């Protein structure tokens, strides 16, 4: 293990870091007028980073040669898979931003830079094989995210969202750090492999505390119940492109990170945390669904929907098998497509003055005035509800298949039954859009980028998405195998 | 015909037409929908003609491996064939029923209906268990939209109830399917049908499937979504709901529950009998007091479906064939009855029975067809209703004479509520001037009711046409069930013929 | 029938076919010689009942004789009331309407449209008057109200004629093949043919053979007396019988009995099953109940989501404490 190899392995992070620093300078000199150019360049940087990670994924990179900096970092197929999803999500949030911020004259040059910085942090999170790398990645992402949430400085809701996210995020970081120090104290090392080795002999109470605290800190990031409280407020308050980012990339990063910590560091002690994960999964499904039902704001509804979906993904984690991990990864990919599609629809709904329409009641009868948009929204909703033949069904199918194959039939049955509660509020959106008399609020032309994102994600979540299953299934299995090879 | 993917074509025609309808104006959407459904009907005829009765169990098979143990596998046996024929037969009639009565968003409506057709045929042709599930489940979406957009006043409640109720039933089934595939290592339905699951586990699997099919069927007491959905759905929606979608429950029993879990089926047979008995009596009585025509027929559907379930769980050929025939007959008859309601609803825009009366005077031809379908619903010999119900009840008598006794009251009660309905609507005085002014059937309506009437009579007079294709499949199923068959209480035995000389001796003795 | 009378001349073909049917159903015929269709069947049944020689057979025979008497009476009563006597159909509301309509049209022709409205009110009055004056109000005074029934169309007459041929001749033609001694061959086992019973039938005493004919004649005689000869006789009998008459007139109260035993409980049960069981129990504790629970849960979930940072932090910490306790306890 030499430095040159390590540096080669972190090439995507290097690319993004250099790009973000250069773009920061451009922003400093070019001002907000350069914002669009910077956005384009930032997307280019993300594409470049994506190209750099792709070989590791396609080649199924795993094992010792993917490990960099003396076991602190790993660039295996698992990390690559997550990174590609993260980069795509970040790119989406960049692409949809100008049309939204222009309306408020707030398209600032810092936005793309912050997104890039967040992407670096997320990339580090999914590659972390050491508690410290984990923490640095997580904080790097979080700090960028706090700023992004409050990006519309003049908007009270946005500022509130940023502040809430920051304070609660700090609390979660504290919990995470406390858990990490406990783990370090009892394991004597911060590397995942070391922790796993030291815990192989059995768990002391202190180490158990450590595990619980670490999971609690991570649960905040993936907004699993009961650490989900920030989600609706932040989703609603943050500017919609930022919400698009929050709903996708950090979810992927935190979920992948949680998987790696759970499997690589605490994998031998699965029995200790499985029950907590099962509880968090079911609680997230139920609370997410219940919370969503009463919502009148579609962004809040999407926030609860994300909590609900996280619950389903956690079912895959609770199984703690390669199949479960692979199912979760698959679910994440579909989830990214569904969220991107959903938020693209939200971005495209504007009233006659160009102000965003977020109230469900104002979307009434959308199918008469904007049939295409309504159809896309309906597809997203049915897909999120997991109704076949929408592709969202496949994600749920895989995690529950993993659960059944892993012998957790009760979990699968309860989880599936609870998904019916969730179906209710997705149906409610369809009802408002299709059954109700038109409110005729949504007007105006949509941005071409929004349309592109929407069409792209709708193709993925449509039944055509099933054509991807073979290829994507292979990738997720490779990635899951890579994760397990580190044991 | 071998090699030609006719089943795929039958899935594709309505699907393509559905997509086209989304972009067409009202007039052309109607035409396209009608042509597509007629084309599918023609394909259905071709399918039937080419079906080799007595040939291989599975015919017209297509199979393409898609991914991870999940394949696009189609194929039909006689049972599926008949249900497909029923679907393609009813579809043009549904389009016809919606011709004038649907005025808003016609393109979307036709698209939804054509999508329903694709999914129905998909359910009956799927040979991959997950493919089946996808078709089974996906049917909820267009039906939800049909009820919710084009339904009556209380359509929102009804559409939610329909969707969530049936969804809750089927998610449990999916878990069971996952387990089965995990254990048996295949998703191929014909293989699964011969796989022997551990009887202990069968209990759970059976219950999971039961949750889905019982709701879909619907069996008492999970039937309450049906009256709501039927009443609120537009006429054609009711026709297809009663005609085909309910049959998916019965098809599920006959395709999954019975052959895959014979022991569990036998174990739970008394439960099914009990629920069926309750359904027959309770829902028939409820039908008797309805003031809403559609609700009345909806409740009568529950009662008829109970006759299907007792036939299925009679564990003999008679019962199985009977329940299949009841399903087919009920598909035609209840569809026709909903159509009859729709015909007068289009004129007067009310389903209230008391708003009609004396229609025999101003609508004599309508009265004739309504009477035919009423009689078929009652199960008059010579109509389709009789054959199936007789066989079903005959079948269950061998297994449980009490069940047969109670369920037979359903026939009497059926006559009561149907004739009572008919008397109030068609006979009596012309109490309401607007009802008295309604015109008799027009050409479009003739074209809908005459084929239905002929089919009802055909099945009543010569049921062999419908029994022949499924005879071998039913026999195979019966053989499969033989090992778990519960001992009947009727203990039927062929009587011995009295020797001729004995009779003569008695005669002599009298002298 | 109360509104018929004297139809013999108006609808002669119907009259004659009806008479043929009545002759058949009352079993007119000469024992051992010839008769209408009903004669053969009725005689065969009664003789067989008697000839079986059992107590049950004897009972059946006497009941049969009684029934034959009554059949004869009511059948001839039907014929006499319908086809003989005086026309009474003006008393029927239905005919009154028909006559009135025809009358009204005539008015319209005369009055044209000057008095169209007035004419209409006149009509309304006319109906009222017609109703109040009752049977006495006739222009013709002969009970017809000027309304003259006509023969049925061919589509009705043809079946009538064919059937009356059967009524007259079917017994004579088929008697030998069906019930004669030694002709069990005809049935070829399709029916159980008791040769000895046929034998016994033919051996019954002569009075048994003549009994059906006698009671038939008796019934005919009573009907003739009551409905042709002495029209006040039936009324007197009915008054004499009082409650018995009412009881019988109301069909032994079977309709009421059935209504109370079957119909009303069925409707009551249906209502109970529907309102109480379906809506009140199944829906309430099933789907609607579940929806209610979910709605309440949703309300609570939103209450917890207060928007205050401290409550969010509290929930997080409570969750943490809960997880720790769970792990320690487990």
C-alpha cells in the first residue's frame, strides 16, 4: 500500500475537490453572473468523477487492493455504485436549480460549489472504512447541506429549515461522536476491520452503547424514525432543488454508510442491532405513512414519503445478508429515480406568476389542464406506493424477497401490510389530480431541463424500467459482494 | 398455430390501442377502443378454435427468461381459455355501454378500459407467479381511476375502499409467493402446481392466498368493498368488475390454492363452507331489501360467488366444473344485469327502484331481455345459471350435505330478490311519467344484449361446449386433490337394481 | 268474473273452447264408454285409489270425490258467470276508463280547440261523476256501457282451438295405451307400472265408477242453481257462512300466513344484516374502522410534529433512550 495507489484510488474525490476549489475562485471573481457557467462545469466535474468510479463498479472491484490510506478508505464496487447514484443526484439538483432560483433572482454562484462539496463529503461517507473518515465525510456533507437548506436567505422558511437542520444535525453529530468514542474506547481502534475483530469475542455493555449511539447518529442522516423529525420541516422549507438533493444523494450516502458500518464493523454482532433496525424499519414505514396522510403541502408529503421509503430499505438491512444489501442498493436506485421525478413535477408546477405551487389543493384537477404532468405525477405516486407494473414495485419486491429468503417472514408480512397505509396518501395525490374539479392554478411553461429530468425518471419508473433489472441487478449484486468481501 | 405468439398479441392489441386512445379525441377514441376490443374478440375466437381439446394441458406457451428467476411466461389451459373468452367477449360490450354515457375524458376512459383488458388477459395467461402478481395487482390502477373519475356521487370513498381493501389482501399473497419461490426454486406456475409443499407451511401459505382471493372474490365478510364499488362505478365498470375481475378470485383458488396446497385446502374447507353459507343467506337477504338496483345486483354477486367457493371446495369434479360454470355464467349474467340497469339509468339517471315501474308497457323488448337475464340469475333450467349452480350444489352435497342444504336456500332467495326487483321495475303501474316515457332499446343496445342473451342460452342448453375444454384440467385438479379430499357426509352410493323376479313375485303375491 | 256476464255471444269461439275445457276438467263422460280428457284421468286416479284397497287409498278416493265436486262447481260457476246471464262490465273501473276515453275523443272532435281547456275540465268532472254514479250510469242501460268485447286475434284463438281438441279427445285416444290392463309395454319401465293395480282398477264396484260422474253433475247443478236460476242464492250462502266464507275467500289466510312467517322476517333480517351487520359491524370495525385508526394516528403524528426544535430533540433523545433500554433489556 503506497501513497500513489491511495491517491489513485481517491481520484474521483480529487477531481471534485479540485473542481470545487477552482469553481469557488471563478465564483469569487465572476460573481452571480457566472452561476450558470459554474453549474455547467460542476455537472461536468460530476460526470468526470462518475467516469472515474465506473470501472471499479463494472469490474467488481473488491478486496485489499481497493483499500487506501491504510484502511481508512475503500474504493470498491459498493462505494462506486453509491457514488454514481450520488453524482447523478447531485447533477440533477444542479440541472434543475437555475430555472427555480431565477424566479427569486437568487441563482448564486455558490450553489454549484456547495453541491460539489456536499458530493465530496458523501463520496467519503460511502468509502469510509474508518470511523474518522466516516465522520469527516459526514460533516463535510452536512455543513454544505446546512448552508444549502438556508440558501434562499430572504425566505423565512428556508432560513428556518437551515437553522433547524443545523441544530438537530449538531445534536445527531454529538450522538454519533459519542458512540464512536465509546466504540473506540472498547475496541481500541477506529477502523471498521479492527472493530469487527475486537468485537468478535463478544460485546460489553459499553460497546453495545457505542453501537446504538452510532446507529442513532446515522439514523438521523437517513431520517429513520424516531430521528426523522427534522425531515418534513427541512424538506418544506428548503428551496425545491435543494430538497431534491436532500431527498436523493444524502439518502444514498447515509444508507450506504449505514450498510457499511453495520456489515463491516458490526456485522458479527448483527443480533445486537437487528431488532433495533427492524423496529426502525417498521416505525418508519408506519410513521411515514401516517404523517403523510394529513399533509396538504406536497413537499412535506414527499418528506414523509421518504421516511416511509427509508423504512422499506431498512428491511433489507435488517436481514443482514448480501441479498438484503443488494436489494437495498437496487431500491436506492429506484428511489432516486422516483424522487427525482417527483421533485421535477413539483418544480414544474408554477402558478400564473411563476410562483411555485406546493399546496395539494391547488393541484386539483391537474389532469385536465396539464395531462402530461398529471400522468407523470400519477406514475411517480403509484411507483412510490409500490403498485405494479410501476418499477417502484420491484424495489419493495426485492427487499421483501430478501426478508423472506432470510427467514424474516413476519417482518415482510407486517411491512407489506403497512405499505397499504402508505398507498392511501399516494392515492390521495392521484385523487386530487385526477378526480377533483380543476383548480386551474398551474400555468406557464416548464423549464426544458425539468422536462428532461422528468421524462428520464418516468422512463425508469415506468414498466420499461424492468428492462434494467438484469443489468442493475448484476451491479447491485457485485456491489453487495464487494461489501461482504471486506469482512 | 404453434409458435405464433397469439397470447402476446392479445395482450398487445388493447395495450397499443390504450396508448393511442390517450392522444385521440372522443370520437376516434371510441372507435379505436371498439375496434381493438373486437379485434381481441376475433383473436379470442381464433384461440378457441385452435385450442386442442384433450391435447396438452398447457397450450400456446411462450417463455422468455427476463431476469433473476423471473420470466415472461404465458400459456393457457382450458380453465384459463374460458375465462379469457369471457373477458374478450365482455369487452366490446363494455365499450358499447360507454359509447354515449361517457362524455368527459373519453380518451382516458377508453385507455383505462383497454388497459384493464390487457391486465385481465395477463392474469389468466401468466405462467410465471410474479408475472401473475403484477397483472393481478396492476388491474387496481385503471379500475381505481375508472371508479374515481367516471363514477357516481360517492365515488371517492368507493374507489379508495376498492383499492386499499384489495391491495391489503394481495400484499400478503406476495409474501407467500416469495416464500414459495424461495422454497420451490421456480416461479413457473405449472411446476409449482405439482410441487408438494410441507403441509405445515401450506396452512400459512393458504391463508395468505386466501386473504387475497377472498377479498377479490369477494367472500363474506370481506365483501363490503363490492357494493360500494359497483354502485359508484359507471355501467361498463360494473360489468367488467362483476363479469371478470371477481372471477380472478375464483381463478386464483383454482390455479393456486387448490393445486398448490391440497392439504391446507382440505383443512380449511369447513371455513370456506361456513363463510359461503353465511354469504349465501346473509347477502341474499340483504339484496332483498335494497332500493338501489346496482346494490341489489352487487349483493347478489356475493351470493353467487359463494356458490363458486363451495363448488371449488367440494373436492370433486362436479363441484369444480360447476364452480367454473357459475363463474362463466355469472360473468355473463351479472354483466348483462348491470347493463340492463345501465340502459335505464342512461335514460332516467337514477338507480332507485321506486322511480321505475311498468316498463313492460313502454319498453317491452327491454323487459324481455331483462327477464331472460333475471331468470338466468335465478338459475332457471335452460339458462346458463342453472347448469353451474346445479353442479356446484351437487358437488358440495357429496362433501357436506348441510352446506348444500343451506346454500340451496340461496336459489330460493335469489328467485325472491330478483323477481321482486323485476316486478317493481318492469311490472306494475307506470307510476312515474318520466319512466313511462322512456324509449325502448335502440340498435346499439340490441347489439349489446342480444349476444349476451344468446350466450346465456347457449351455456344453458349446451354446456358441453364450455365443459369440454376444461374437462381434462378439472380431472387433473381432482386427481391432485384426491389425496387430501375430506370424507363427505353424504356417502352417496349407487342403489342396487331390484332383481326382476322379486318384482314379479310381489305381483303374484298380490293376487 | 263479477264484471263479466253474457259474453257467450260476443266471443263465441272463446266460449266454446272454454266449455270444452270445462267439460274436460270436470271429467264429463260415461263410465266404460266415452268421455272428455279429464274424465279418463280423473276416473283412473280415483279408481286406482279405491282399488288399492288400503285405508290411505280409501281416504284419497273420498278426498278426490270431494275435490271433483268442488272442481265441477267452481268450473261451471266460472262458465256461468262469464258467458251467461247479463252483462255487468260497466261496473269495472277499467271498462269505465276505456269507455270514457272513447267518449272523450268524440267530444274533442266536436268541440275543437275553442274549448280545449274547458273540455279538459269537463272530462275530469265526467270521471268523477261516472265514479259516483256507479253501475247505474250507463247510456245504454244494458250493463255494457256501450262497450262491446270482441273475439281474440288468431294468435290467441289458434292455440285455444288446438288445446280444446286435446281437451276433448286426448283421453279417448291415449287411454288405452296409458292405463289399460296389459299395456305396461307403452311405458317400457319409464314409469313403474303396476299391472295388478290396473287390474284392481278395473275391478272396482260400479258405484265407484259412477261416483265421479255423479258429483260432477251435482256440482254442475249447484252452479246452475246459484248463478243462473237463483242469483241471490250465493250471497245468502256467503252471509250464512260468515267468517268461514271470509276465511276461505281470503285463501285460508295463506297469503297472510306466508307474509308473516316468511316475507316479513326475511325483510327484517335483510335490513338487520345490512344496516347492523354489514354497515354497523363489518364496515365499522373493518375498513372504516381501520381508516379511522389511521386518521387518528395521522392526527397524532402531526401533533408530535410541532415545529419546535426542542420537541424534535426530545423525540430523538427519547428514541435513543428507548433503543438503549431495549438493547440492555434484551
